[in-house]
């Protein structure tokens, strides 16, 4: 299959969507949830996602003949995974704040919380 290089995906769109968004994105979301549940900081989460993005580049390389050491596409994968991971962390943190500190906070949407009363 010919490569359909674009600014966001090196392989075809569907291969990018399957590997980066669905597979690695699911892992990034669960990593964000885990970091929120253990009350870890953003630096820990970013470090784990940097490693996950490297593994994602390897999957593109091994399965779909992508370039292993492409800084451009590594950064694209990293940005997509960081966004998904921080959304997962924020959703979980909003639930934690509204549940554990219900006397002071209430949930305001899926990503936020606010002072009650």
C-alpha cells in the first residue's frame, strides 16, 4: 500500500486512526486515569506518554512500514496522546473532587468542578 503522507499521518489515515488514536489513545486515557487516581503530577503523566509515543512509532514502523525515527511524526503522535491522556486525567480528577470533597465541591461538566454554596 502506498503511503499517503500528510502533515498529521505518515501512513494512511485509517492506520493512523487505528494505531495512534484507538490503540495508543486508549492506553493514554487509562494512563491519565491512573495518574489521577494515585494523585500523581502532570510531569509523571507526560513522562509516561513520551514513552508511549515511542512505542506507538515502533508499531507504525513494524506493522505499516512507517519511519521509526521521524521526529515530525513522533511529535504528532506525542501531541495526540498527551491531549487524550490529560483529558482522561481531568475527567477522573473532576469525579474525585466531586466525590471525595463533596462538602466543598460539586461537578460542573465532565471536565470541571466548582465550589458548592
